[in-house]
C-alpha cells in the first residue's frame, strides 16, 4: 500500500480472501474446525503443500486478519496473535531459549514479567540477568555464550523511564544478540521499532490495541531483521523457512503445543481497536499534556512524571523514539501515602483500577498494590515511592478530569 497515514492504512488492510458477501467488516468466524474436500487435500495440507485453516488453536480467519493488520501497521515480517500479553512474552522466550540459557533484562519491568523471569522460568533452568541498563560495561559483563537476548520495556511503568534503545541496540548487534522490546505502552502509531534496531516486539494488546479494555490479547511481532542462524534453538528452522524461521518455530512448536492462541471473538474486538487506535492515543496524549500543566502548577503536587512534558528527564528520548508521545500514562506524588488514599477515595470520574489504556482514566497507588509483595528495599530499587500515584489517562473531556482532581485535592 502507498505511504498513507496510520489510520487510513488501518482501515484499508485487505482480507486474506475476499468475503463472498463483500462485507466491510471482517466477519467473526466462530468455527473450531475447517473442512477439506478430499483426503488428498488434507494430506497435502499436513505436508505443507496446501495452506488452509484447519483447527482454530493454530489459526482461524478472524485472528489471521488481526495478524495481517498488525503486520501492515508495524511494517514487520510477521505477527502471531496470542491470548494475552504474558503469553506473547513467555512464548517468545520459550522459543529462543532452552534450559541453561539466559537473557538480559532491565530491573524495572511489568510486575508479572519480572515474576515470570525471576520465578517461573528460573524453575526450568532459564536464567534472567537483571541490569540497570545505564552502563555499557555493566551490561556487557552479564553477557556470555549462553545469552540469547536483551529484553527491555520501551517505557517503564510506573517509573516512566525511557530505555536508551540506541545503546541496547548497539550492544545487541555487537554481541549478535536478539533485541526484544515490550512496546505495550508505546503502540505502533508512535513507535516504529524496526527503525531503532529492535528485532522482536511483544505487546499486551489488552491495553491500547483492544480499543479500550474490551478483551485480553497479545501479539508477537517479528521484524525479520535478525539472522536466526545465530540462535542454536532456532537455526534448524532456517534451512526450510529462511527469514521466517522464528515464526515457523512458534507456529509449529511452542505456540501450537502450549495453546496460547488468540480467540476469534477477541480478534474481532482487537481489529476494531486498531481502526481507532491513533484517534484514541492522540486524545489521551492531549489530555496528558493538559493534565501535566495543571498538576505542575498545583502546590499540592510534589512531582509529576510524564516524558511528553518539556522538563521531564525523558523528554528528549521521548522525542527521539516516540515522536514525543511516550504513551499516555503519568505518575505524580502527593505529600504522603495517607494523602494519596484520601485523594483517590474522593475521585468521582477517575476510576480506581489497575488496568492501562482503557478509554476511562484509571488511577492506582502502586506501592500498596502492584508492589505489595515486594520488600521495602526492592520497592526502593524499583523507584516505587509510597507517595506516588499512577494515572492512566483516558479520553474524557479534560476539563472534567481537571475538575475531578481539583475537588479531590480539597
Ligand atoms: C499488561 C502488560 C503486560 C501483560 O499483558 P496481559 O495482556 O495482561 O497478559 C506485559 N507488559 C506490559 C508492559 C503490560 O502493561
């Protein structure tokens, strides 16, 4: 397709097969299995000579269309849709590693990603080496011949720190490692991962891409820019599948055998979510900027973190990597934990909930919730203060959000 804008492209990705009724919306195919005309045709399908949907755990038309749309919008080599963000992450790591291998990850991670690496994978002999990601020497000291990838989040949450992607990419290239980004917070209309040396993206589409908390989903995006011969757990697929070796291993092995595929009903929501993604991100961004100005001018607010704001420590990196739109989550500090609780309890429009990128604005006190299982020392290391609130900014009329905050601060 021509180089048109994001939303125009989103609305015009062709179906894999023309709909017999010329439907404008991709229909929801709820069938579990798909029929063949003859025994010979099934045989050809199982040999790989006749491509068709067979059984919906491995592929189905509605999910396939979501994948095609994601592929077009990320300008990538291939996309696999999953039933959650965590499945996208776990499936990816299980495909590139085996027991005894390791990956290098930032300390400041989405809580369940941290738990997955630190607890679940460790029990299977898969090690994660955590880094602060601010010193080249320190990162390089963690790499050995069993290291398979560097894994990072584009913007950490709730700290809202932006990864130095250029640094990570340089180290990954030098040591021939895969570079994996969890880009959930910065959707593909603001972050073009392959421009910055990222090889794979893992995304919780539950967040922005669902259209606003409509359904659970995940996506694994392969940018086709890594030499899979370099990974001993994938290299056996390169002879037959070339640049698609990783996707082939996912589809024929981990994804199929662990059963983490997206449900067709979910794909139906998420297709619609992609249509309106850019509109929603723009509105949330405008709201963040207006709220940032308001919060910064209010004496009751001790600190505001949003890298879209000039003066924020992440501002220049936000410009460099995300066109100035580093997602639409912000955090701010009040005087004390008690002040945070009183404030939260008075809010009438902003909802007390733990999700991100709903259409509604959501607030949470991370120290007492998401980080409740952490020791005080771990929380300090993670930069989680008990005076901090995280606000996921929605699409409401911003004057109503400001009034809600103003009244709750009184
Ligand atoms: C929510 C989230 C996940 C996990 O996604 P689920 O869809 O809840 O499984 C992973 N990474 C980040 C950055 C997230 O915000």
